[in-house]
């Protein structure tokens, strides 16, 4: 007669076998999607390599500067490469930019003046940006405190652009129209290059002098083109996300028109100094090598997201995007049923992390966020969402947002662990 421990062990083995078999079926289903991602990745590889060749990047460009950072040829090469890759007139690529929110904030404060208006046309901004604007919280120095007004146009129910709403909201005070490319913590599709192009043309049809700024975080190298090619004036993002290739320790970038990048640089340092100062230290090598690796790393992250979507679809969960849908960012959203399931998902993914795999995630309050956040991600660079992480605010619809993955194999291992934890929590049965 079998004892309870033996029965339980056999049930666990059967559970794991069923999940492994399901994963094999998913991998067969998603092969055509992988092929398309490989095609886009090759185009982006060629774009980056061409930028290195045009700039004549050499070994001495890997060296950095100290102090004021005057006359830094490596930093100049880095910014020429970024400008070329993103098809921009100029670039500002600095380790002094601490995160994506910082990069966007520098753009907004560099361009907007008291009495101007910021029009956000992709719905509610990401949580941390809301305090920068002044629509939430009471942090000193917000745009609102500087007399800059704010309007917002929500996306349509299907995630499409509300063209009529944008036209009606544009006025003589509108100085910046902003587009958030990624979904952030919203259950909506990412805004693709075609939609960005549509918005740019729409704005230009009303007024040519309005600046179109794109928050490009999580979107770099996902499609064949970047926002500047779609008509945007400025784009900004973090180097611990896509363009850092998983190895850059900190930093951000801003690309766009010469005069706008100069305005932003004056805000980042001081008027008159602009981009001429700022020691590059040891960043030049990281920035160049990270960018060189970025198209491949982004492709691997996307493959991991496609696998995640396919597996959790099979397990009966709602996902966004679905495994076969076109992607415009690296984020994969999975709608769970409760806080317990969110924590279980993150607990499982944490077990698949190289660092702190023994740590148990719990929801906590984090500066800049309205709700408690549960996070998973034992990354080599703190907060590097391109490596592999998942997080989400503990609120309806109890969605967890997974992003990154340096290799699709590591993503698979982490997601299989997350699935086991969710299923063990009693949410679903294979």
C-alpha cells in the first residue's frame, strides 16, 4: 500500500511531465514567430554594424575621461553611433542619466516653459512619470509647479489612437505631444511605429512647431524602424533596458533634432555647457559593446515573451499580446486572478534568477508608485529589466508584466518555474 508521501511525489512527477510536454507543443507552435523575429533582428544587427563603420569606431574610443570631460573622443563616438542607429541628427548618451524616467524628465524640463502645455496622447503615463508631471503626488519641482499645464487623450478601447481626441486637444499652448510606446502597467497593446507615424502626421497637419517626444523604453530594436524614422522629434530611453544589451551598468540616451538635443543637454548640465561636459569614466566601452549586442539580446527577450504567451495561453490565462501578435515592446503581460497568484508567479520567476534565487518576493511600497509592487528579478545590474524580470502593481486586473531575457533558454527556465508556482497555488490544473 502506497503511503501519502509516495502518492504526493508521484503526483508532482506527473505534474512536471505534463507541463514539460505542454512546453514542447508550445515551442512547435511558435517556430514561425521565431523566424520573423530572426528576420527583424538581422536588419537591426546590420543597422548597428553600419553605424560603427560610418563612425570609424576604434579601440581608443573605448577609453573614458574624468573631471569635466572636455574633448572626450570616445563619448563623441558613442553619441555619433547612437544618432546613426536611431536615424537622428544628434544624441546625448550619458551615465549621469540614472533611468528612463530621468531621461524623459530632462527632455520635458529642457523644452517646456511656464505657460506651455504637455499633451499625452497614449493614455495615462507610467507611474513614475505622473509625479514628474504633477498629476499625482506632491513632489517638489514638478511640471505643474513650474506652471506647465497637462492634458491627456486616452487610447481607444482596442488600443488604437484617438485621432479626433488629439485634434480637439491641440491648442495654441501645446508645446510637446508625448507618446509612451510601451504599455507600462496598462492592459493595452504597445504603440507601434505605424501608430507613432500616424500621430506625428496628425500633429504636423495642425502645427509644425509642436515637439513630438517618444518614451522609447522597452521598444528599441523590436521593429525594423525607430520613432525618429516615423517622424518624432525626440526619443529617450534607459540603457539598462533594450539598447544596453544586458551589460550596461547605468545610463540613458536621448536622440533627435540638433537644437532639441542641445536644449535638453543644457538642462542636464548647465546652459552654455550642455553636452560638452560630463566625464564618461569607463562607460564608453559598456555603451558601445552593449549597443552592439542589443539587437540579439532584444530578439532573445522577444522569443522568451512569445514562449511565455504561448504557454500561459495553453494554461488558460489571458495574455497580452498573444503569442502570434505583432510586438512593439518586449513586455509580456499575463492576467492572473489574485494577489496570491501574482506573488506565486514572481516567486517562481525569482527561483529561475541567477542572483537571489532563494529570495521570496513580497509586495512592497516603492517610491514613485501609487500601489504596492511585487517584483522578481535577480539581475547582475540592479533593476536591469532587459536581463529578465517581472513586476506589477497589486491592483485589478492583477496582471504581472514580464520583460527581458538575455537568452530564450533562460526565459524558458524562469517561466516554467513561474508556471509551476502558479499551478501549485491551485489557480489552474494542467
